[in-house]
């Protein structure tokens, strides 16, 4: 009996190489087995830089994918400082639509394999002239709708940024500054940076129209794992870069978010990792405590014991 080949989008050799590698769960899981984020973060004071994050030929394909996202698919995310809505000044372009470019679905799905037991949400970003994000710590509560219809409030626990721009220079701006150590990271092609949330950081203002591409997102855990700040408290914390005092009031505002009508990304039923896609969920709201909260996000989860985990989540 002749086996039918799975069809994939036509494109350059780089794109085809990416799709071939990303379509092999065995190859992807074997590569990502080298990354134990929990251990790495514990050993590096909560922040780790990972050069050569993907195989070089895969990274080349990933760059081509984000470069092919049409202008109309990039969503502007921007705001000025506004303590009444917990906004900090920021501006950049992003999309999480898996159909925005050939291969984008597969690129975003790769990050599920990094920590398959955790919920996660990832998007791609493009920064150009003037784009930036002022100091913030990524704290946010995210409401995740489970397959039984229940809503579970989750907290961001680990942030990941994966850089996909070549030959970047410090004078271009768009640098990541870790406010905890005052160390500045110049975006390097095929390099990822992961850190625990909360951690104060900023993206410096862009001084060039040359686009800076990246994949960014978070891993999530059920529950309110930290306090959120409101109004002047948020501004004071951002300026001081310190943890909340016990007993301080913190109210999460949910604004600017909506339930997207897009379908969740899923592994095809014939894929060895098809079970990973069965637990894909949509984020139905998110806290305005972070600049990224204005985007509707996708969350994914792999559950080893479905009944046990569902029962546990219902009790949250």
C-alpha cells in the first residue's frame, strides 16, 4: 500500500527544511530535551541566555516565516503611561494568527514542546523605528477556558524571547535591559532569553526602521502566584523594581481583551504529538498589568492523566 505524503506549503529550501524538522515530533523533542528551564533558571539567578536555540537551518526557516507575515497581519500594540489602567508606555507590532504566513503555525507550536506539562501562550513580534517597552515585570493573571467550559485563572511564570534578526547592533536600539542587574542584551540571531516572572525589564527605543523580529511568550500555571499592582502602586513598583509588601492591596483590571474567533492551533491527527493539540485552549481575558495583555492569546496544555488534571483544575 502506498503511503500518502502530507502536503505542506510551497516555499524556499529554508522554509521546507524548517517544515520538515518541525513536522518531526521525534526530532523536535530530542532537540529540546537539552533545555531544562527550571534547572537553568535556578542556576543562573532567574535569567538565562541560550545561543543556538534551534538548529541553524531551522532558525533560517523561522526567520523567513516571520519576514513573510504581510503588513495587514501585524497588529499594533501601543499605549502611554496610564496609572488608572495599569498601562506602561510601549509600542510594537505582533501577531499570533497561525494563518498569517506559511509555517507560522508550526513555529508557534514548537514552544509547546519546551515545557509540555505547562500552559503556554506565544506570538511573534516586529519592532521598528520608535518601538519600545518601558520597565515592567510581566506580572499578569490570564483566564484560561478548559474543555469542560470551566475558567481557570493562571499566572505567568516563565517568559521566553527568541530573537530572529541577524547582525543587530547596539545603536539600533531594541535592546533588552534586565533591570535587576542593569545588564543589556543585544538581540542575537537564533538566541533565546528566558526569565522567571516577575522580573523587571525593558526594551529600549528603536532607532532604525530595520525590523527586529522575535517570538515571545510565557508559560502559565493555575492560580494567583503573586500580587498585581493598581494605579500609583504599579508606577511606584516599576520605578523601584522591588517586590510587593505583604498585605498590600492589588487588584487585577481586565481591559482591552476579547475572545478571538480564531480556531486554536492543533497538531494534525496523524502527527505523533496529536495528543498535545487536544488540550489546546484559548485565553479569554488577560490582565492589563502588562503591555502584552492587549493581545488575545492562545494557551496549550498536554495532560498525562486527563481525568486527574481536569479534576484538579476544577477545584482551583
